[in-house]
């Protein structure tokens, strides 16, 4: 049986291509939009979409949702993608100038759901810091990746080739793949 993966994100596609074959999991990317609920956590968003897609497509699916939380601001959480489009990295740095705490974390929730069943979800937290200036050119200049870096790292996300970051972001996918393999789906 194949697992449908609900994403168009190139980074998430590379993670799935990196992880699932090592566990013998067949997969296909589903090129269909599903409504995304507004919720307080990535877990709620990923589970809702996974459940809806599994039932609609009548197949097992995987869906990830990620949120960035900036401690000084107490947000944006699940609204990260929207705010990143509205507020360029340069402006984010200006907003954070008065704050000493420029830390935060990414919450990544990866949900697996079979039709008419409850989702199984793994949530991983990745501690980050916000750089004092924009650096890196591996993403479009507007992207916050030019100011975000993993805690205690010197390079921003925009300074890492995607293949170097995959083992980090793949952690919840690895956990999920182990469950899928054990259940012989």
C-alpha cells in the first residue's frame, strides 16, 4: 500500500524522499489542496488535514505542519507563513530590536492517518535564535530563513544547502516511518 503525502513544499518533498525509502515505505505526493483550519497548534492543523485527506482519498496519508514561535513576541505560531509574506526579514529584525530575547522554536507536527481512523502524530521542537542581520542567499531575500538559525549555530538557514538540513528536519518523519513500518501498512 502506498502512503499519500500531502505537500507541495520542496523541502518537505526532499525529506520524505530521504526518509521513507530507507524504511521501505512506498509513497506518492498528492497534488491537491485541502482546506487548512486556523488552530492554535501545528498538531491540530496537521491532524485535521490528514484525517480529512485520508477519508476523502480513501488512502493512508501523511501531512506536516510547522509553526515558528518567537518568544519575545509570543507568536506567530501557525500564522508563520502568512506573516512571513507580509513582513520581510529586515522588518522582523526592526520589530525585535527592543528585545533581549531573540530565541524561539519551530514546532513541526507530522501526522499519519488511515481512512476512518484517528491520526498518529509526532511533534518535534527545534530551538532557534534570530540573527542580528540577514545572511545567506540560498532562499529568496524576503524569506525569514536569512535571519533564523538553529540554537548555538553560526549559520542561518539560508546559508545551509537543503541537503545539509534534512537530517535535522527529518526527525519527526523518522519516528513516523518507524510506526508505519511496524504496522505493515
